[in-house]
C-alpha cells in the first residue's frame, strides 16, 4: 500500500518539526516588527528583517477555509476519501494547512473553533492536526 508523502525538514523548517515532535506548536515571529509568519521564511514580508525567533503559540484557532476531496489525489488516500483538508487561522493570525481529526467532512464549518493535536508518524515527523473544541 502506498504511503503518504511526508514533509522533509530543511534548514528553515527543522525547528517547526522539532517543536511538533515535542508536542508544541512554534511559529516564526519577526523580532523586528513582532509579526508571526507561516510557513517559515528567511525574511519578514512586513519589515524586511531577517531576524526572527520561534515562538510557542496557543494552538487554538478556527477553520478559515476547507476542501473535501472525493477523488484520491495520491494512492495513499484511496481509503481515506472523502478527505477533509482545512486551512486553520490561528489566534496569532497565521494560517496553517492541516486536517481536522474525528470530524466527518459534512460536519466541518467555516469559523469552527479548533485546537492543535499532534499525530506522530515516525521518529522524525509528527504532524500538527486539529480537533474541534
Ligand atoms: Zn518584521
């Protein structure tokens, strides 16, 4: 059976994945203007600073948008369709693509409050997922 493709941490994203392994959601925050940003980037779009820190965030947010795929876009998803993919807007203002676990696709709604939960895949990768609150 096909396996889902997994993230490949690089220099820019490794701290994000390390935090997920520790059960913590950490998001890049510009130390120049304090704006959060995700996905990780080397430079701030707001002020141009290349200085940043990794800040632990609440993990709470709401569904900003979602899509339900009925055709498996990857062989590993064949048994998982219909498959719910959500864009969660965190309280800190950044958006993160993920899934809402234990939520039938017809029960998801824009604005639905969610909080992060972590799904360990292997020794290296733990995926941030979300659940209803
Ligand atoms: Zn900035």
